[in-house]
């Protein structure tokens, strides 16, 4: 028997892509510079591919978003220190934090499905230097203007902070699509280890495209992507306190109410928030394995809770996943101006604005609330 001390195939991502290629598990049809936009295959993301091609005509190199150094972040904090522009008072912040549904009352955002604003281009479909997440600056800025117009009267955020919240939400949704592709890839590798490599991802996408997947909340992947972004916001609330918590909880409630206006699948996200994502992800694993009902006999739920798709099973982490901003040059510049630390914003909800006044007002209100005087 021969033991593997140093396997010939290492853990590098490029090795994985090479292996997928050599087993015909990827196809190369969609080099984004060359795709034929009349092909029905691109129905869902045609406007983004058009935006990509236009952006490439205007900029020599389309570079992925990069992380800032600690010194650069500190410099931003100093630069933006005085620019908060918030005039919400402590009692309203307490209301927003404690009962966002009542705080929002009749707010009903006319939300767009995420793929109008951004898209994930899988590495199974494309030239390897083009896969990743694409944020469409024109669409995102226009969307933020419309959402702000509908919610400005609440004063819980200004337009800059709302844009940060939207970009975080949009990115997290698209990152979920990477988690799904990562999960399928792990299955492909494991299937080959059992002797017969199976095409999991391309076959699953083909069944999805041909509407051969049956589930009451189809496309289930979109419902789960919306829910994943919502859950990522909950995680931020656990780490940050003060004004940010009130703003994030209000934003979560607003998007939850807005899901109702979205297309099938997307609109069903509320059924999969919190721990309910486990059941949803179990159904998605059944879809990827093309084994409907299999979770009744095989504990796939254990896989969905502990293994994949979840943040730890991603082939690329959030800060590392190639992410590009596309659109008109003026919109790209505007997005970068308002969100000067884009990578930190979409991964951690960093913003450089000072809201210490709102933080302390909320703290005082929370103290009064605990004492029973509110
Ligand atoms: Zn999506």
C-alpha cells in the first residue's frame, strides 16, 4: 500500500480548476468579453454582461476590489469624522431597536431581486480570471435613491449609510451563490474519490434553467440567498452596538417587508431566516444531488447544519472573492466616493461615519428603559 504524504494535487484553487477542466466539469462558453448577448442562456444577467463589456471598453483593467490597510482605514475615520448628518433622537432610536416593525409602520419598499443589482459569475461557467461577484454601480445607486426617497422621513439613516447597508446586503446575497457552487464542487471531488466523477454543479444549473426542479419556493437558491444576507445582518447586530444595531434592525425589517414585492423564490426568504435556513439548505442539497426526498432517509440535514453550504465551506472567503464594480465611469466613481472602503463594507459593514452622539443618546434611552421609565 502507498501512503500519500505529499499528494500530487495540492490544495490550491488553480489546481482545483485544472482538475475540474480535465474532467469536463466546467465549460468555457462564457468569456464575458465574447458572449453573444442574444443567447437565451444569459437572460438573467444580460444587462450586467452588457455593463461589463461597456466598462471594459472604458477602463483598461477591471481590477477586483482590494482591502484597505489599517492605516488607510484610520485615515478614513479621521477624514469622515465630522460628516454624520444624522438627526434622529434617542427615543426614536430606542423605538427602532426594540420594535422595528412598529417603527417602520407602513413602509413597503418596492424591492428588486438582487440579480438586477449584482450577479455572481460561477467559476464552472467561465474563464478563470472572470469569475466572481459583479456589483452594478448604476443600478445600485439608482436603487438606493429610490429606497431612500421612501424611507427618508424615518431619519434612521442618511443616504450614505443606507448605501452601505444595501451594498452589504447585495454582496452577501451573491456570496451565498458562491457557497452553493463551493458545496457542489466539494461533492464533485468526493464523487471522483469514490471512482466516478459526477457533474453536480452544471447539471444542477441545467435543471434549474430548464425549470425541472420542483419545490414550492423555487428558485429555492434565491430564497436562501436573501435569507443568508438577512442572517449576516443579524450577525453584525451581535458584534456592534449602539446606533448601528438600531439602523441594522430597521434595515432588516424593511427588506423583510420588501421581499413580498419580489419574484417567486426571492419572496419566500422569510421562511428560511435564522435556524430555518438548515431545512432550506437541506432541500437545496437534495436538488444538487438530484435526489428529491433523500433527506428523509439520509441525514443530509446534518451536512447542511455543520458542513455546507456555510461560510466555512467557501472556496474563497468574503474578503478574497474576486469582486468587481461595473457600470458607467461616473457611477463607479460615485460609489467609490460614498463607500471609500468597499471591501470592508460588504464583508463587515464598515462605515467611516461618526455617530457617537446617536450611540450615547441610545445608551441613555436604554438605561431609562431598563429602569422602567420609558
Ligand atoms: Zn441571487
